[in-house]
C-alpha cells in the first residue's frame, strides 16, 4: 500500500494533472486537499483533452473514487458544471465515485466580487489572482464566518450565516468598492437551489480514506498550485491563499503525517509563472517566447500567457526540503528540443554574495541575479521515447544534473502531454 502526495514544485501548472491521472491507474482513491477552481489540471488521453478545476484528476479511471477534502474551497456552480461536462462525455460522476467533504468551505458570489474588486483597487500592486474568490473564501474560513458544504443541508443555519456575513461584506462592497449590495435571501436561495444536486455528494472524507486504507488500497493526494505559491513558504504576497506544501495533504484531507509513504514534486524542465511576483530566471527575450509557444504556455484556467524562464534549482531545492520530497516527476522535457544551449540556475547572487537558498525578506527575490550553469541542448525529437536510455545523451545529462542539484531522484520524465508519452525510471 502506498499513500502518495503529488504537489507542484514550482509556481503551478507543472503538469500535476497528467501525473495524477497516470498514477490514479494504480490507486483506488484520489483526494484533492487544497485550493479551489483557481486550479486548472489538464489530462490528455487517447487524443482527448480534459481540464479539471475541482474534480480530482483520477476521475478518468472508472475504478478510482475521487474525493474533495476539507482543505478545498469549493465553488458549487463550478463543481456541478464540471460534473455535467464529464457526464455528457459518458463518465460516471455519480456520488458512488465522487464526494465532497462536509467540512469544505463554499465559495459564494461575494467572494468572487471581493476578489475582483480588490484586484481592481490594487493598481500597480496586483497579485494577478484568478478572480475565482479563493482568497476571500479562505479569509472567511479563518475568520470563522465561512459557509461549509454541510450547511446546505440546514437552510435556517445557512440563511443565518449568510445574513451575518453580508452585514460586513455589503458595507465593503457598497462603500469601498461601489458595487451593488447583495440580498442575503437571494444568495441563500441560489445556493439552496443547488442543494438537491449537491447533498448526495457530501461525505465524511476521513472515514472514506480510513476505509480505503484498511483495505490496503493505494491512495493519492493531489495538490493544486505550487510550493512557491504557498501562503507561508511562497513568494509572499504574490501567492495563493492556502498551504500548497505536502504537509497540508494531512490537514486538508483529515489524516496524520505518518500516513504518507511518498511525496512526489512535479516540476517542468524549465520554469513558468502566471500572475505577478518575483521570477529570477524569467526570460524576456526570444528564448522565453520559444518556450511559451513550443510549450503552449497559456493558462488552463484564465488563458493568460505564462511567463517563462530557465530551470531554477534554488527554488526546487527549497521544494525538496519544504515538502520532504522523495522524488520528482519532470515534465515537458520535449519543449527544450532545438535550444542549442540549456541554462540551469544553480544559485543566486544576493547582495554581492553567492546564495544557495531563497532570501526570505519581501522584495529580496526581485533583486537576486541567477548564477547559471550551461549544458548542451539536444536536437532529436524525444516525444516518442518510452525509456530513459532512448533519450539523447544531452537530455539524460540534463536530468542527471537536475537530480544532483535538487537533492532528490527523478522517477518520472514526461516527454509530451499524452499518457503514453511518459518514461518511468
Ligand atoms: P497542472 O496545473 O500542474 O495540472 O498543469 P496544467 O494542466 O495547468 O499545465 C500543464 C500543460 O502542459 C498542460 O497543457 C498539459 O497537457 C501539458 N503537458 C504536461 N506534460 C507535458 C509534457 O511532458 N510535454 C508537453 N509538451 N506538454 C505537457
Ligand atoms: P494549478 O493547480 C498557476 C496564481 C495566480 C496568482 C496567484 C493568486 O493549475 O497549478 P488566486 O486566484 O489563487 O488567489 O491567485 O496564484 N495561481 C496559479 N498559478 N497554477 C495554478 O493552479 C494557480 N492557482 C493560482 O495566477 O498569481
Ligand atoms: Mg494548471
């Protein structure tokens, strides 16, 4: 039995969806443990593309139960839409194989309004959020005024809570942001209209995990975003509002830290980031454009162009430690094809000194200069390789050097978006 956590080791969009989908073939349960519909996880199987925002990436495997843990903030309308789309394609998304923790917090319309209104007001200091209401929903959870999934089964409690929280939010919306106030009854009515469809999905996620573990089954824990978007350990304040590190797989799904056997960090063979914030190895020249176009680096959730740059092993070394990573899955190695020279950032120059770790003061990462090592590129098309030995020697050397620099082994190399374009080491 293996209980494996999969997290993004960079700034998101590393290819977690693909890796979780692949590993779900051998798992009877896949659990999402944080984030919300800010995530966009892409899977390509038999030429067909699926983008998931909330439903765990194990859903394409008929035998896999998919659960949304308490650590997720769930937009009920997005969930139902996503389930409907999958159902139209003939997939079973019945409550027999899909569940939502009763403790998960719900994203309501005022969360999305506040998210957008705040971003609009932040002129010059925008975080570049996805506008999905993630931050405001987590704020309510911590402020103890959140609406939890189970509340939709208790209309009078739900109405009470919405009324209470809107007392404050309507003042913000109206006075500060010049939005129309929201009528608490309308908000509650809209949510309750979805209740008959949502209630059958509500479940005790901890109990379901317990039962699967007792049967000795393999369980996967699917992270969203990436380590450097973590609310504590990321490039604050240019981060998301949840803990994206592996430790949150425990509290975000309701198991203890000793439950896990393996933690895999997914990393691209280069680096990307969407939204604002420091990015030491960002390429603003033709090489950056080359990576963006060859890698189709446009957001799966918002369609925004992703910023692209060289591989940064300072941030990956930090990821190894912050998450106790046992191994890495390296994706998009194929995208590097035809670049004559590959650069790997091995350290930073910070205030005139060589620095192997991320400086922690706000703004400091904007000022570092990457120290690069250069390696020869490769010209051969590797998208059909299924074994490590089939890769050109320059590509193998790149992966081996990466292993040394990040301090963990690479156990999966992905050479294309499709399931079969994967090398298991
Ligand atoms: P996630 O959020 O971590 O699941 O990643 P996204 O789905 O947002 O972005 C990853 C993108 O890269 C998707 O379009 C995938 O289909 C694609 N992808 C994943 N692995 C590979 C790979 O090895 N090569 C190429 N060319 N594309 C890949
Ligand atoms: P997946 O799971 C990449 C970024 C946003 C913004 C910051 C805060 O697909 O890897 P938020 O809406 O969360 O308050 O935005 O975080 N961001 C992501 N970037 N991949 C994601 O998810 C992201 N989810 C949020 O662009 O910079
Ligand atoms: Mg994504």
